[in-house]
């Protein structure tokens, strides 16, 4: 197993999950909550993110096979969605000013999906799953998803301390930097899709 490739995939997936944007939403949603309940919610969010990401990644190849969607066409579409998400994070105020409401378990909806695993992340995971070939690549990606989900848990678990250290402005800046990475990644995905499409033609 290539350790460098694993670390690179972990970093990529962690940024795809927009940890600082999720942190901002989490802090706003849990304002006034007891510490125990915040910890439990952080654990449920991380578990939901883990399950959702693994299912999306492993089902990517089957999705293209049964729906007859071209991988490169989906790359372009997913890249465009991710690009819009990244631009939105860069331009907008990413620190929410109100609580997130949910009729069910807010750990799953909306905090895990679509706050953490948004449309752009979904597209990127499906493209990764369809593009990775061989068991070794799949194992590396699944390990990376597990580690990235654990990072999300740690950030949310210690959200109170991180927010005191970074303040609202610091979290907003890191969210915008994450958005810049998503824009760059989206551009690369779109470029790969267009290049492969033209080569096939």
C-alpha cells in the first residue's frame, strides 16, 4: 500500500467534507447544549458520514453500469456542482447565524447530509468509486474515508475549544480556503472529463 497516496486521499476527502463549514453549522446548531449531548451528536454525525461516503464510493461503478451514464459526462456534471459549492463557500458568509432544524435525527439530516456530504461531495465520491480500479485502490479509498470521518468527529468533538481558539473570523477564513481548494479540485475534475471525452471522440 502506498502510504503517500493514502495520506493524499485522506487530505482530499477531508477537505471535500468541508470540516470548517460543518464546524460553523455544528456550533450554531448546538448553542446552549450540554457537553455530553454535543459529544453524542458529533459521534452520530461522523458515523452517518462514514456510512454515506462508503456506500456512495462503493456503489459508484454500479451506478454507471446500470444507468448507462458515461463516466466522463458525470465527471463534468459533478465538477460543475462542486465548482458552484466552492464558489459559494468563497463568496458567502459561511458562519450560520441560526439553528439548523430537523424533524428527525439532525445528525443524519441535515448535518451529515447535505451539510457535510453535499451534492458536490456526492458527485466526487461516485466519480472516485467508478474510476478506481483494483482492490488495493478500493481499500486505500475506504481507509481514507474512515480516517476523514474520524477527523470530522475530532473537530466536532472539540468544537468548543476550536471555536474559542479560532474565533468566528478564523473559522470563516478556513472555510473560504477550503472553498478555494474545492474550486481547484472541481476544475481538475471538469478538465479530466473534457479531456477524456475528446480523446474518446
